[in-house]
């Protein structure tokens, strides 16, 4: 009977052993999940692709509305911006913003 009972030292909780068990469990879970076949995007049906895109749009729209961020409106570029872009395209140089815009 004495062979089956644990001493007080063996019955104490060991944080290091518990941590190692958690690490091993996490590693085994990750390895098991990595071995499950994941369908590639080319294997999805057109219907499921559309459903996923719709779900993403609805979710992103909901996040924007909850954050009280309004959609940006497209505006035409100013004449100065067009000149900078065209000059950079013709000369092959990259234009940079003037310093007063950053201050």
C-alpha cells in the first residue's frame, strides 16, 4: 500500500511541470491542425467565394460604422499635384512633398 501513495513533495503543484505540459499540448495541437487538409482558394466554389466576399464587406462596413468613421469621398487632384506627378513622370525623378506639408 505504501508504494501507491505519494509523498508530500510529489503531491505539491509544480508550475514548471504544468507549463511544460501546456507547451507540449499547444505544440501537438498546432501540429495536428497543420496536417489537416486546407482547401486552396482555387478549390472553392464560386458561390462560397461570393459568400466570403460578401461576409467580409459586411463585417468591414460594420466595423467602420461602429467606429464612427465616415467613408472617404474621392476628389479631383489639384493643378499643383498634377504638375508634380507629370514632371516626375517625364523626368524620371521621384517627387517629394514640400517640407511645409509635414510641419
